[in-house]
C-alpha cells in the first residue's frame, strides 16, 4: 500500500481550475520528484494534501487514513509535514529556538507553568532541546545554534526549514523547491542530507525546477501539467516522453 494516495483531487480558484482530478501515489522509503511547467498545480497540490487549503473534491489518504480536509496541525500530527519555497520561521529567534518551537507534543505556556516549572514541562523541554541538537548536528547546523535565523544564508535557511520539519518526527515530508536560490555546493549537501534521511526511513515528495537535481535525487518522477497527472517513471523515461516535452515547450498535450 502506498504511504500517500491522492485520488481525483480537484481545486479551483474563482472559476480557474488548478487541480483537475489529480491521481498519484507515493511509496514509502522513496524520494519522489514532482515536476511540471509553471501553473501545473504542484504547489496547490501540496497545499491541499497538507491541509493548508481544502480541496473541492477527491481524497487524500495518508498511511491508510483519509485525511482529506484535515486542519494542518492534524495532518502534521499524523506524520505528514510540508516545507515552503520561501523559508518560514521567526527571524529574531535563534536556530535552536526555531527548532524547539516546531517540536511535537508541546506542553504549552501559561503563567503558572512558567513560574512553577512542573516536572512534565521541564522534562519535555529537555527532550525538545536534545532533539533540536540532534537535528542540527544531522543537518550541519550545530555551529549556528545560537545565531538568529535572520543571519543565515539562503541555503542555511533551507536547511533550517528542513530541520523544523524533522522536529515534528514525520514519516513523509513534502519539500517545495529545497534547492531554489542555493549555491551549488550547499545544494549538493542538501541532496546528501535527503539521501541520508531516506536511508534512515523517511519518505519525500519533492517539487524542484532544477531538473539536474531531480535526475540525481529522485526515483520515481511524477510529471504534472494543466492540473493533472501527465506521466510517471524514471527521470530518463519522463524526459523522453513526448507529452512531457510538449508540456514544457508550451504546446497542448493529450492527458490520458
């Protein structure tokens, strides 16, 4: 059974169709690429799957549970989390604080808890701090733990975005352009981190416009066009598909 199944997913904005019955599946333990020309509906698909916006129709099934229309925090709590093309976070907080803030099972803040520091709260904070140190070490962010997020380079902010996702203890991460705006050296390191995380048992669905990165990183590769699933296979297979070539060149394509 696929870890993620999207069935006949539909979404329109003010009469303009963004998703026109998308069907796709992501197998556990893979780094699956999601490519397509601008306007293909890739980010809208991520938004609907992650709960950021509700679909107009269709189903999203994750790990055997129908999560269609769930609020984002419920989807994340189930083990499915997404990142954003423009790295988010709190620029004035340190890298460590940003990571801890995204940890799951937060005890919450009240005046009484802040003053009394009950054992359960203190214990969970220690656990989150330890996990943040582990995540930072895994992503080569340990030397920057005390730096404000605003001081990070574009590539380091992408790593912090990935680190925040890892703090939720996910099973599947939807990565929205993790290499965009990153220098080639750091882009290579990000790819290495993703390979290592997959070996550790994580699954990824990756939107990326750098097709050389998709070719090296992803198998299988899913192609979207005009809000629908167009083709799927290895990168070599989809690159040789005439429908995919036509979609990228702006010609009309027939979608089976």
